[in-house]
C-alpha cells in the first residue's frame, strides 16, 4: 500500500509540474503571438509577412503540443461508468458531421446495438475525436469516413475507417510513440493519447491499413457476470 501511495504522489507531482510548465510556457507564447499579429498588420513590414505567418503557425503548433501533452500527463484516474458507446457517439455526431461537411467529405455512422460497458465519458469522446481527425486528415475531398460499432465475442468494437492512402508498413510500429508525426503541423500526440486512454479502459487498439484506407479498431471488454 505504501508504495502505491508513493506512486500516486509522484504522478500528482508530475501532473502538477506539467500543468505549471504548460502554463508558464503558454503565457509568453501568447505575448509573442500578439506582437507578431501586430507586426503582421503593419504595411511597412509587408516583405516579412510570410515569415511572420510561419512564426505564428509555429506558435500555434507549440500551443497544441502543450494542450495535448497536458491531457496526456494529467493522469487523473478514469471515471469508469456503465455506459453505451453508441450514445457517446450520438452526442458527438453533430460535431463530427460539421467537421466532415466543411471539408467536403462524408461521414457514415453504422452502429449496432451494443451492451453497456465501463467507459469514461470524456476520455472516450477524446479517443473517438482523435481517431476521427486522423481519418479525416488522411483523406482527400469526397472521401468517406465510416464509424462502426458492433459486438465481437466478449468485446464491444469501435471501428473508424477512412479512405486515405494508408499507413506505410515502416510506420506501423511507430504509431502511438509520442511526437511521431508525418504531418507538417502535427503534434504526434493524438495516437499516444488514444493508446493511453485505451489502456485505462483495458481496451486494445488494432490497425488494418492498405493503400485504399485505414481502419482503427478499439476493443472494449464487456464486463462478464460471474
Ligand atoms: P498527428 O495527427 O498530430 O500527426 P497522431 O498521433 O494522431 O499525430 O498520428 C501520428 C501519425 O500516424 C500521423 O502523422 C500519420 O502519419 C499516422 N496516422 C494516424 N492515423 C492515420 C490514418 N488514419 N491514415 C494515415 N496515417 C495515419
Ligand atoms: Mg492526430
């Protein structure tokens, strides 16, 4: 028990330090961004506009790394409650739909009735959003993203399938490694967050990928009555 408490304290300490550092870095970044935006509105600085734009977007990137890192480092214990994944999906759906339509892409929701499982509402929403965003980002216009839920043996499966170019074999092993990204403006923290959320739900993530698309499947255990 003693070592458990020590562990907990350490996690709290790391979480608090991360939050503190995040805050301390974000404030100066906000100031710098503000001045850059001001400079970007001065006609006499026109020759430097593209550099200023690059600096602003790099600051935005640093900010999103901090945001995602904080949600990863917080390490609060999950609040697992008996819930239905389909109702979480339905609540998120308007948001997902809006994102897909503004990018001229399609979304299909294909849910099957599933039993209640132990889920943390916020974390599960975050997991869905991160996989959804990756799928969307991987696709050209008119691509279709399909979200499925179904039961397989003793698991409820959430599957998010895109029609993107797929993930090269040499990258598959790197998925979920913090900061691994192939995108110019990526943070490489989306999947790391997904894997850590899945772990807290005792869920497993599987990936199937081909040049026609990628399917991320999350296997949530169905609580077994003894
Ligand atoms: P980010 O999206 O910020 O790059 P992620 O952790 O979400 O970070 O994803 C890491 C990398 O995994 C991406 O940069 C991309 O190369 C690859 N990836 C993830 N999902 C997909 C997908 N659906 N299709 C193709 N590549 C993907
Ligand atoms: Mg991502």
